[in-house]
C-alpha cells in the first residue's frame, strides 16, 4: 500500500531560523498525492475538520470510561478508496485514540459510523494500538495498557459498529467551569512529600491566612536506597519513617500530609504499572497492594492526620494556579502547567482549579508523524523535546552537538551561554533551538486545548534547566511562530514563566491538596 511521504523535519533546515518554522505550510492539502504530508498531527486534525461534510463520512469515537463519563470525538473521513487517504486515516484515528487514552483514560473504544464498518480500517487501528506496542511511538504503549488494567481491571478493547440513528454528540474531557469561586485550602501546617523516580524531597509548608505559603524546611534523599530494585510499595514505609525521624519534634505540629508521586494517580489512587517508574520492580502482589501500603505507611508515621495523594504534575499545577497567579492568568479558561524535568511534568486545571478524573499522561501524546523506517515508531511525543534534555535533542536534530563536540549534559550551559553572549550570531542560533522547544509546546497545547480550552500556559523555571527570561522569550516566540496559521493551536493563551519555582512548586501543591482535603 502506498502511503504519505512526509515533508522535511528541522534536521534538514539550513539553520535554526528556518527550523523553527518547522518547514511545513499548514495550508497545504494533506490528501494531495503530489505533495509531501505535514508531519504534525495538528495539521492533520485541521485537514480532517475542513473536509466537506457533503462528501465525507462521519465517525464518532466513543471512549468508554465507566464509572466515569464517556468521552466522544467526532470526525469526518475522506474516501478510503485512495491508498494515501486510507493510510492517513489509519494513522490519524490511531493517534486520536492514543491521545484521548493518554489524557482521559478508557477501557474501551467504539468507532461508530452510519455505514457498515470498514474491517480493514478497524484491523489497522487495532494493529497500531493493540500489537507491536513499542512500534506506535517513542513511548511504549505497554505503559498505557498497564494503566487501563490498573484503573479499570480489564484489557483495552477497540471495536466498530454501525448505527441507523444519530451519531453520539461530541463530549470533551472536562470543560472550564468558572461558575463559582474556588474553595481555598484552610490555613495550617502540612508535611509535603514529593517522591520522584530518583530523589524524594520533603518539607513543612505553612499556608497562611492571606492565601500565601511558606516552605519552612526542605530535605532530600534517594527514593530507593537499593538502586538495583525499586518498588515504592516496599519502600514507602521506610521513606515516611525517615521523614518522621528527620522532623523530630516538629512532626507534632503537622496537621495534614500531602504526598505527590512521579506516577499516575487517579482520584487519589495510585495506578501502578509493572516494569515502569516507581513500581518497576514490584511483584504483582506489591502492585495490587500499592494503594493500601501508601495509606497504611502514612497513618503509621503520622497517625490521625488527613492525607492526600496526587500526581506530581497536579501538585505543581495547584501551586501555579493558587500561588503564582495562574487563576487570574487563565481567566475563564484552563491552566496548563509544565516543568521540563527528566520527563515532562504536565497537568491541566479548569477555571475552578480542578481536573476531571483521567490518566493525564501527557508525555504519551502523539504530536508528530515520523517517516517510516525499519524498526522505527510511527509517531514522536513531547517526551524528549519538553524534558530537561529537550535542548540537547533539538540541537542534535540540527547537527549542532556534533558540530560543537558536545555531550547531552553540556547542551544547556553551552547554548544558554551563547544565547546570553554578546555575539549576535551565537545568540540567534541558540534562540532558534529554544524556539523549536516552544513549537513542540504549541503541539502539546493543541492536543490539550481540543478538550480543555486553554487560557494560560505556565512554565516552571529552575536553575537546572536555566529557563530564565531571555530563554523563555525565545521559547515563547517559537510557540507563536508555530501557532501562526494553525487555528487549533491556542495562540491567545497567555504564556508565563515562573522563575526558580520548580524545586518547591510540587511541595506547595501537595500541601495545598492535603489542607484542601481537610477543610475543618
């Protein structure tokens, strides 16, 4: 079967100025056989949205999430008799299923049409998402399938059926409410613990009467002392006992405990997946016991205190919303918060500071198709561009690591130094690399915006990623350049840098969650 051929990526640009435009005209015809296809999923979604409804066939994608509300996307499909169009439809529908699954979570998907289901199309989508789980993108689908099992207790299913009636109406995953003033966490002293893949930090966080916060103590340790085998279920009791011992008499003043995890948490319940992250070395029994183990360890170390468990992305978003001006910045829209950590740390809150139940695994979003090559994935994700290593990844794609003889860890200090130097050519080249990262943020924002209309995007800066004013200005320029001519990218969403925030943001957010859960 012949398929689309893709336009050049940034690596073929003559320099970073050309690269940031991403070299693709968003107005080109995606389905024209004589044109290279844009590799960007947002351009594909626009092309499908622009199809003539009198010539295209509608399809509803219904994501089953019982006991939570279904999510429904509706799309128009072109004539599948053309091999190129058929291949693009197979890839686009597969990407849509992957992306809603990554954010909202689901245990089943139904593709509903008024025509008899296309068996070959269903088979292709199933092949992309249910087999060859390391071939779909650069992030393994074994993890998402594990989340489905952990959250819903069943395997993911993908089916198709015909309807004689109306197709289900579109239903997004959460909408900005803004209908009432958000309830604030009560003032008080909370212990906040952030458990990361490698390091665990904790501190005493005091929320004040005037809505402020103060971090009174801050400590760190390795999450797993035995780095050859890490299973949080087995480690959590020792971690919290060490925290209690470290606090000494100060522990007596703790009124609530907030724990944020570098792992998926859905409505206060961890969703452990074997072979991944904090639960990589867990046995099945330890996976099944994870939620109970965390709750019991917290009760033993801090008896009688209310506790809250959240994902670390949500914790930092709570900080951005309540303590860094995020609510005002977003207006009546959603707030997207991002930290460029070892993995992208991302979360989205609505206008009242809440988020609907879901997986919220934004690092698994398919945002760019990559040319087919033996053993290569079909799509790339924000995993590398929006992580601590994003600058190195972009520079490598442009051939600049080789040109300057740099290692991965050298990229941030080297290119930040060139950005802030007095050499205009060096600064221009470095700015172009940051702009490429901003373009990838625009791709991520477009996927979130489709279900949660964004009013603002806040990026947490840190000493480690050196994302300060000048770097963020280039980053934001790249976002704007990519958004130009692409209506599905939220171009008007405010882009705000919170400098030197990421070290404490997650702790403050976890403390807020704990004191919010205990209003008395």
